[in-house]
């Protein structure tokens, strides 16, 4: 359920947005799921947002494992349950350790076996918590991901913050039975 009604008779602009979502890399059974159902009520914003999201999720220089970790850190920060339940299983399939996912879910600081994950976590968590990162955290991230990767990481955190705020504002509920953020 959501605070916004489902669009049942889309306008031409809304249909174009739905078509773009359906023809892209997401492979969603329902193109109105998650933030897309809310954004459909403003298709000019929604179409631009979904295109940015597709690029940031599928077209960056970061490995999918790292992108999904950044999404989880962002979902945790905003307590976005739908975002969390959608991406936690994907993160695990992409190679993020179950123990890391579990720690983030309960608000604990994860113990990382992979240095690039520790660096990404420090960067994303610092940016969200303190609204900036220290020079040491920045330098470590730049060493792992390069300049483009750091820019893309900021983009992922920013975009998924928009997603989280959309989900939270419009009370988009996660699927039943999923492990929620604590």
C-alpha cells in the first residue's frame, strides 16, 4: 500500500515512463513497484529519476557488489524498509557477506573481510552521517575506486537517498515476511 493511488489509466507521459522502466535493465514484474509508483504521479521527474537510477545501478565503474553495499548503507541511514528488503537479497547474491548485511540491518558497524567494502562503507556512512568525509576516508576511497568511482559512489548515495525519501514519504510498504531494519 501507499499514500498515493496506483495509476490505472496512464497518460501518454506516464506510459512513456512505464515503457522506459519496463524496457530497461530492471526486469520488474510491476513497473509501478517501489518509488516508481509515486514518481509516476509526476512523470517528468519520474522519468529523469528512473533513468539516473538505471545508470547508477547498472552503468557505473563500481562492481555490483559495491553498488549494492552503498544502497544498503543508504537504506539503513534513512530507515527505508522497502529499499532494504528489495536490495539486501541482491547484495548477498552479488557477494556481500551475510554477516555484513546483518550488521548493517541492526545498526552495528560491520566487520569487513574486503578492504574495498570497508572503504566504501566508511565513505558512504560518513557522508550520510556527517554530510562530508575526512581526507583520509576520501583518499582511501579514491585509491580503491578512482576519481570516477568516487563520483559515482556519491551519485548512488544521493540517488538512493531520493528513493528512500520517496518511499518513506509515501509510505511504500515492503513485502510481507522480509527481514526489516531494526
